[in-house]
């Protein structure tokens, strides 16, 4: 999991299946992905959203890249929305604890859950996807929607358990995209608008490989009494002039492009904060990405770069890239001065409601 590998994957996508992305992206042929498969690199910002969008515009033009760029902006939107609705994350955490307690107290629920995560439900497609998730740490985006819908509406399992299962296994597991996507499928993100997996839709977009029977195609959306409240976007810090220590984390591993002004980086530390219960494959990818980021930081800034020691102290200001809601933000020391990229500074204030407010602004944000 390195930036170099991400750049190679980006170049291959734009030179190959990128031209057919708009037409093919919803189809899962069960072999080569029809999507970019860049999300593990974007999740850790080994590649930044801005450089991926610029590369797509250069390679495919405005019209040819439109659908792909909109998909990249969904990632930006989810992060901005969770930043301004952090209660969605805290409710998920509380709901997950409650759901785990139910697993311990309700044998029937436990059996259904075990069959789901082990791929033993008997539902065509779903069981294969359950195995792929565990074995490969990856699922096609359309498959993720079907999986979540079947989990919630056919199997009647708590959505928080499904979101947790994804976050622990997916190589691109992202707190914002994962939490809000599961809420969207459930009908909570956009109140009353849920996503139902349908037999014919699955048959069509798997090219006839799967045609599950017995799906609940009439289920209503989940409900909550009050949606997560909106809060103002927290202000970022201006980087100080002079010597600083840079604290890197898994949400931003491209220190070369951080807006650090006249700060002089004299030391770099890496802070690993995995998702709770992350599988070994995910932890290994995180560690490899961090090692790659630290190596590039040492070369770029010409200073020592190493994992953050326990109980570290520093006699210069400590600066970190903004960590969105999630594990990295939870462990960043309060004394860190947090800087935010211009991309997020421009896009996140447009992400407080539905996606289409941000989508309408894409030409202005990209200069296309």
C-alpha cells in the first residue's frame, strides 16, 4: 500500500477502463473491477482527491470524466457531512454497542448474524459477497449497496453490525463513507429514502451470475426520532512560522502537499489508529501506507521520520493534517495544531445537507 502503487493504478485506470466508467460502473462482472479501485489509496490520502480529479480531467476531458469525478466528490461529501453532523458517528457507536449486547442476549439474532458474516444464509449472491469481503477485503460499490440492503431489510439485522463488519474488513474502510452509506441504504441519511436490493437489478448488473430469491422488496425505511443535528464546521489552525513537528495519521499520508506555509518541519512522527477490531489485512495495509508516508516525508523535509513513540513530548509546536471524524481524530493530542487542505475548506461547507448542493458546485471547485 504505497503512493507509487496508487499512481500506477490511477494511470492504468485512466488509460484503460476509465473511458467506459460511466457506462460500466454499476456492473459487477465478477472478474476485473469496472470501478477505479483507487479507494484504498484515497482513503489514506496516499492519493489526494484533488490530484485524482485533475488527472481525470486531463486524461478524459470534462464530459468523459464527469461521472467518475462526481463519484470522487461523494467521498469528499461524506467527510464534510460527518464533520458537520458528528452525532451520526456517535449514534453509530452507541447503536453498535447496543447491537452487540443484543447478540449476546438473543440466540436467534446471533444465529442470523453468524450465518450472514460466514456466508451461510442461502441467499444467492449475498453468501459469495460475504466470502469475498472476508477473503479479499474488497467489494464492488454496487455490491456493497445490495449487501447492506439485504442485511437490513431481508435478514433484519441491525445496520450498525453490518457497518462494523465492513469497517473491520474493507481495505478502504472509511468512517465517513461507510457510516453514511449504511445510513443512506437504511433510509436514515435521506429520511424516508432507502435502497432496496431487487432480484432483477442484481441479475442484470451481475450479468446473470446471481438472481436471489426471497428478498424483501417491499420493506419500509428505518426511522429515527430526530436526525443528527448540524454543527458549525470547526475552524482549522494556521500553521505557525518556524520549526514544527509534523504528526502524520492514516487519514492524510501525502505530507508533500500539505499547506504548511512558512513552517519548517524538523521532525515527523506517524500515529497509527486502526478501526476497532480491524482485521490483520487492514492493519498490515495501514502499516505499509504509514511506512511509505514516513519515508517520503523524511526525503521531502530532510528530517527524521519515525513512528510516534509512547509518551512523546516536543519542544516545538506540533502540526497535523486535519483528521476527519473517526479513529485518527479520536487519538490526536489536543495540543496539535490542525491544518486543513484548501480542497476540504472549499467543499465541506457545501456538504451539510444533500449531495447535490456540492455536485452543482463541482465545475467551480475544479475549474472545469
